[in-house]
């Protein structure tokens, strides 16, 4: 008897993490439902920084244009020190390069990020089920039966909890959330309008009446995100008139038309496990951070991007061990991010300006899975890249008017680049399972003519950026990381890699 599943994946939580995952699964042709216990989409600005690596994820999903249209670069900080305002550059402004097209953080309020992803889901034919909570679940060897607050029972192959720091899925799975919450250290966050305050600065009052206060202008609106650090024994009055009075006392400016308020506690927690059988955790359900450095939303989106293709492959028949690589790759990243955001937050706590500085690590372009289960430290490398590193962008000329590698990578497929005549000769001989994500193969050439399966590197930048010095095959995973670098024994080496990430081949099949 064939096991019946209503759907492939049930995702709990329609924030940026759950929405990214649902979109990635849908474009793989999977059956997905997305539920959220809240009655409607999130209304506040909370996580407002979209890092360069996340912008690359959004480009792959086809929504980066919307994000850039609705966001803006971060403004200079303006430090209010008594009667004077000192300009201060929190973010280094980097120029785009051929390998890093989006080098700077994007200022985009979270409710707009959510709305952009929700519009994408709508285009993909998915309706988000708001006002619907996960109440409990039972899993067995073949799937998960989840009980929803509507009383409905849903049978799925997998359940993913992207349902935030107080995750019901995590608690029901019995997974420990290790760390601390400092209830005496709280920040009041307010979205509202401020009269007479310039919109070309992120205003910071580091010491005013014993408090630190910030006001960041939110793009394409008249609103600011206001942050007021509370004293340990303070009970905040969230009445609009009281908030306006307090803000005026602290800064001399009038705050009004408040649309959202929240009291933020700097949780620093990490789950012991990202997986319990057929249950997975992603985003804030797996790790929560201090707000410093703009890392939480971005780390969650990239959790989803890592998990999506692996779920797709395993549902198609790839080895289940591929799903174990999700935790092995993502948990160390979250642990590092927790340390970095805590370090920045501690600097702010001690009123050191270094706590306001943001550098390369926060951009998340240097994240690598090298040394993980899919990227052995013994694997061949090029002059610039190891297996597990981010696959950089580069200029090229290719089919369909492609102008850069990111055009070639866009979509749910794997990509195989062959540098040199011998590597290119092996391309048709390499076997790849049908039924899972497609493999697209390209020979890298320097000729003027554009062949169907040839990418021309007339400038030489592609070969240089990828550090190629001889005949080489480079496999790029669907999430934009290097899956394999092969320099000899093309067929056997490729077969070894394919065996770990694709369904078994009962007969030799070819896919272009």
C-alpha cells in the first residue's frame, strides 16, 4: 500500500524564513501549506537590514527588484552630543564588483520584506493560512500528522517550524533552546512620525537623561523606527500620549501617529538540534540574537535557502542523510552569528562607538560550508575557492541573453561549469538522475559565438574570479554554494558527489 500524504511539507510561520522556504519548495513543484497563528501579516519595522548575501537569495527568487525599489541604503548616523550633531559612518559603503554585485546592506522594514515574499507566494499560487496555529503533531517513519487549531489534521512528509522564538513546533518536538534572556535589559521599539527631524541621518542620542535613544528613517515613508533603551526597573507606558511625552523629554522632538510598538529583550539562544526525525526548525525557532548587526532575519532566510533544495532532493529519492547536512551546515553559522551580535551589543551596552560599526562579517558573503559533510577539507580547490564557499558572480555571455553567472544560476537547478577542453569533453558522459532538480551543464569558452551550452568568458574575469588554472569541473548547488571541484577522473569523481545529493540511478540517464 502506498503511503498517503496530503502535502509534502507543512511550514509553520509566514515570516521571512517560512515564506522563503515555501517559495523555494513551490518552485520545485512540491505541495506546500503555510500556516501562521497570527491573524494577519506582521505590521512592524522590527528587522530592517537585508544583508548582501540575502539580497542574492532574493535575486534568485526573483524579488530583488522589488526589495531595492522599496528599500534604501543606510543613512549616515548622526550622533547628538548636546547641541551638536556629529556625522558617523556605521556602514562602510562598498562599490559593486563583478563577483559581489550587491555589496551593501539594504534598509527595508520587515513588514515590507514580508509583503514582497507574500506577493511572490501569491504569484506561485499559495494562500497563507493566517489565524491557523499548529497545536501538536505525531510523526512516524513515513510522515507527520499535524493537528491545526481549526481541528484539521494534515498529513505531510515533513513539518518545518519557522514559527519564531517561542516556537510551538520546537516545544512540541522537545528540542532544548539553550541560552539566556536578560529580562532587565529591554529596548522599546516604536514606528511613528517625528516632526522636524531630518531624514538623511540615523539619529542617535547616546546619553540623554540617562538613556540611549535612536531614530532611523524608514525609506519611502514619513516614519522612523525609534529605539529607547529602558532602565532595568522601568515599566514602559505604551500609551501613545505617554510615548510621545517621553520622546519629547529625551530629544526635544514631537513623535506622533504611532503604528507599532514592541518591547524587545535581547535573547541569545540556540537549539541543540535543528532536526528531530521529520521535524525541522529554521529562523528564530532555531536561534535568536541581539538586534545588533542586523543578522537574525538574514540568518533565517539563509536557513530556508539551505533546507529547501535538500527537502526537494530527498522527496525525489536522494539519501535521507542529505537532510542531516542542514543542521551540520547551519548550526555553526548561527553560533558564530550569535557570538558576533552579542559582541556588538556588548559594545553598545558599554557605549563604545565600535558597537555601531559594521563590517564584512555582517554582510554574510564569507559564509562557507567548507569542512562540513558536503564539503570535505580534502577536496580539490582552485586558487580562490574551496568546496562549500559561496559561488561568486562573474561576467559572461550565455544563452538567452545571460550577462553574468547569477543569471545562469537563477532557479532551482544545479549548475556544472567545465573549464578546459578535457573537462568540457566529459560533460555529456556524466550521469545525473532524472526526477530531481535538473543539472545544467556549460563549457566555459572564449570564442565569439555563443553555443547553447557554452558560456563565453571574453574578459577572462570569470576564470580569474573562480581561480581556475587548469581543466576543472565546478558544481554549483541550487543555494549558490560550490558543491564540488573536480580536476581529474571526471566520471568517477562526479559520480561520488552525485550519489550523495541525487536519487539512486537504476539506469544511466542524462539530463541537460
